[in-house]
C-alpha cells in the first residue's frame, strides 16, 4: 500500500435525503407523526465522503449536481465538512435527486423511495478533467457502467505509466442487481458487493459463498468484500483465501440508513492506512455496528480512532 498520505476520490451520485423516524412502518393511506425528522446529504459516494471526513481523511466527491436551491444546500454541507467538490459538474435546469426515507424503530428497517427526473450521470469526459496525480485511491459507484468502465480503464493506464508508489488503488461498489454488471469488477483492485446483489446476481446463500462465487465469475487477483448485515462480513484476498468477521450490533438499532456506506468507507480507511484485509472488514463491521446505534454519521468522529487502535495488523 502506498506510503503517501491517503487522498480518496468518490465518484457517483449525491442526493437529498428526507428522513422520518417512525415507531412502525405506516400503513397505506394513514396519517401519523414521526418520532424524529431530518434532512441530510445522501447518495452512496457522498455518504462515503462524509464518513471519511469524520475520520480526518482527505477526500473529494465527484458527480453531477443541479443549479437548484436544493443543490446549493448540499454544496454548503460538503464545504462545511471540508469535502472537495471542485470537479463536480453543474447542470442547469435540472432537479436534484431526492430520496424519501422511512426508518422503522420496531423492526430496524429503512424504506427508500428515490427520484431523479432529469439529472444526467457524469461521463468519462467529465472524469478526464481530474488530475489523477492528486489521488491515492478512487472509489466508483457504476451508475453508468459503460462510462464507469472507461474511467476505471483510464486509471489503470495511469498506473501503468507511473512509479509504484504513485499508483492509485481502484475500488468499486456493486450494489444494485440488474444495473451493475459483474464484469466491471475486473478493473478494480477492491470490489464491494452488497448482500442483495450477491443473492440476486450471484445466487449466493451466505457471505462466504458470495465472495467465492464472485471469485469464480471474475478470475483475476483482486480483493472481494461482502457485508451480510447482522451476520457480519466476508472477504477473499487476491489468492482466493476466504475470511470472515462477526457483526457488532448496538444495544438498540436507531438508524440503519447508510450502514452499508459506513462499512465500505471504514474498510477502505483501514486498507488505505495499511491494515490487512481481515482487519479492514473487522473495522468495517465495528464502525457500521456503532453507526446503527445513533442518528447520522457525525458521532463517528468520536469513536473511529479508539476502535482503530484495537485492530490486528
């Protein structure tokens, strides 16, 4: 792993999340009061950046934004958290993607309704304006797989031209079945696969079979990581060795929104700072488990360092 001070670029979507915390999931055509309501900046790579910032890590978000008042609020939140957005693309007369989120305290579930009427996804041409020399790690959400593939290929070509210590680690999140093709992972150094993706696309029945089946589908030496909710997570290294780590649930589930993004960011943090693959998924489980016990992400700043010091090599 590079000895440079880690700087990570996260590429994908940013949206506005409007969140209502309810005792139970409401019945259709009902009128209830929530226990708590809030808005927060959302989208997987946007959330990853929020978590990296809480951990004191230099990071940047790149994606499409609109010129609406809502996007102005999102940009102000990025700025407040010292997350760079210098390479974002601003589109005129477009709406900001919006997610309505219902969190059930009874079952610990989160239900998301997402809309994106007309905001385009970023393209390879947009990404090509980035100065790759600034980054040690780039994490992709493949919302437009052909364009994402071109972005990843350009980073691999960069890595072929520079010295080993200047190479960029490429990671990828495969989350949405039917939308994220498996073969994009062949360009990654680290691939995160969600449980629903593993169950649907790979026909996996548990966390270990998920990484094993992914290894069969993409025959190249790269790291594969899969979080399996309350059952912990599993990973396969470049040689195919499979390892697993337990979950660390809180005493009470308060806010499960973004638990997967927290796991992903924490695992990347550990890997980017030289920890082993097992230590990385263990750290991801510990930070994600703690996050489920409080609202939002800000409290991560109070716990991440102490937990990190408990990790094995």
